[in-house]
C-alpha cells in the first residue's frame, strides 16, 4: 500500500550526533497527507531531527530528501513552513502586530517581484484568516495568549503556501482549550488543504487522536508505533 503513496520527506540511513550518536542509521518516509507525531524522551534528539530535515544541521552520514531532492542541495525550502519551539515568555522587545509578523515572511518576494503592497496585505490577512485570527490582525502580539501567538506564527509559516508544516512542541505553554483550537486548525489544514504535518510533541495523550502515524525516537532509531492509519489519504 505504501508504494502508492507520494513521499514528501525521505530519511535514509541518517546518522548524527554532537558528541555521541543521537540518531544512527535511521530511516523514515513521510507521505503526502500524513499528520505525523514524533515523540521521545527529553534529549532524545527530536529537535535535532527537525534541524536535520530543515537542512540546518548536516548529517554525519545518510541523507534527507524533500520532494525527491536532497535538502543539502536545495537553495531554499519554501515548500516547508517551520514553527519552532516557543520560549516561555515569547515576548518581542517592541510592539508588533500579527499582520506585521506574517508579512515578515513575504520579504524575499517583495524584493524580487515588486508585488503591490495591497496584495501583500491580502496574502497576510488570508493566512491569518486560516488560523481564525481575522479579527485580531491589528492587536499587540505581546498581549496575546500563548495559543494565539502560536497561531500567528502558523500564519507566518502559511503565507508562502508550504506543502509541509513542521512544528516543535506547539502546545508548550498553551492551555487545554487553546490546544484543541490549535490542533483543529492543523487538522483542517491537513484534510482540506492537503498539507502534510509533522509535530514533535511530549503530549501524546492529548494529540494522538489527531495523528495518523506516530514515530518514537528510541535507541538512536526512528520506530513507528501502533497501527498505521491511511484511511484519510486518497489512494
Ligand atoms: N548545539 C548543540 N551542541 C551540543 N549538544 C547539543 C546541541 N543541541 C542539542 N544538544 C544535545 O543533544 C541532545 C538532544 O537534543 P534535542 O534534539 O534538543 O533533544 P529533544 O528535542 O528531544 O529534547 C541533548 O542531550 C542536548 O543537550
Ligand atoms: Mg526539543
């Protein structure tokens, strides 16, 4: 069955460690439409694995391919939206609005194509609408709740129309109801916009109902847990 699925991320014989190995000859294929959870003990290498996928770290050996092209040979990774782990406070030192934050990611495009300002504003507003923050685009980001800040950062990642979204601990510092809102938004993006989603989390009890696959980093390997559910994928 897996033969028919489109690979969007392919990890092959991947090894990496800072002093000792965290990941040793690990393999993983992530398919278009997956909503994949990654779990593992503190310090097992979850954030490190994401940095390897994003090309921020270079493997000791093995490879990571995104849409069939080695990450190390790509000039940009526009097809991936990355929402990194928030720090506890997540304050920005000056007043800034969600609209301004989302527009930060359009900077490259502005330089190259000279798209009219109104079009940029519309793109940013559309991204904020897809995380249900249309009514708050002009708020002070610093006064927003943890869950709302996280949604602003998702909109920032979405504004370039990525086909993969990657999250590192998106529910850290977010209260229970806001976690539900957050994951419902991710589920909508996954099902209705066909965005592949990869989430590192230590809150498996809360989030497992959303995932179709769960991978655990253990003994320097990437092990798949439980029954895999491909029902929602159109194959
Ligand atoms: N830049 C670094 N240099 C050296 N060691 C690091 C660095 N980043 C992380 N580590 C170590 O690598 C291990 C895995 O870190 P990390 O990937 O952040 O784990 P996780 O996200 O699973 O908690 C930890 O022991 C951490 O201290
Ligand atoms: Mg981490």
